[in-house]
C-alpha cells in the first residue's frame, strides 16, 4: 500500500503549525486567559513584583529593628557609597540633609526623642512645683533670719 497523504510538509510548516500557536495561544471564549510564553512572561512579571514587595516589607521591618537582616545593612551601605556618603562621613551626610531639607536619624533615636517631647510637660510641671516649694522654704528661712541678724548686730555692737 502506498501512502496517500502526500509528501511530508517542510520543517517551517511544522514550526508554524505546532509551535507558534502554543506560544501565543488564547483560551477559547476568554480574552483574559493567556497560554504558552505569554502566560510564562506574565507569571514571571507577577513573581518579580510580589518578590519586590516582600523584600521591601522585610527591609522596612529591618529598618524598624523588628528583624535583623544583614543584606539590608549591606544594601544601605552600598546605596550610601553610591551617593558618595559613608557612615563615618558627616560632611557628605550633612550635605545630603541640607540639600533635601530633611534630618536623617535612626528610628530608635526618633522614638526616644518623641518620648522625651511627650514626657516634657510632666517633667516641667514637677520641676516648677519643686521650685515653688524651694521659694517658700527660702522665704521662711529669710523670715527666721531677720531676728537672728538683729541679735547678731546687737552682740557685735556690745561685745
């Protein structure tokens, strides 16, 4: 028996008939469902975005001293070096602060300063009460010292 299908198709026909539809295939009936390479590229892009969001969140937690990641410290140092600013270069950091109009401080130092500012009115009130008490004591001692000063003056006049 002889093959009635005819001659085999050229190789480029096989590529265009089998491979290309697989690369850019769409799900029938849905304009939002991609297949093949398109789906792979979309999944890769989504994975990169989710990874960057997760990494940014971890860097934020490290910045707040909730977790410790050495890679976040290395990244911060490399960024400061790329800006020609090192941790022990106060002139570079001062020029960056002056040009941006911001003051760069650590989060724990900021929290400490905010606690001090929130607690300052209470401390001022306590010190003012102590000062008032000291003034009252001074007035009482001055009143007690007036008769003693008069007696001292008398004794010194008539030895």
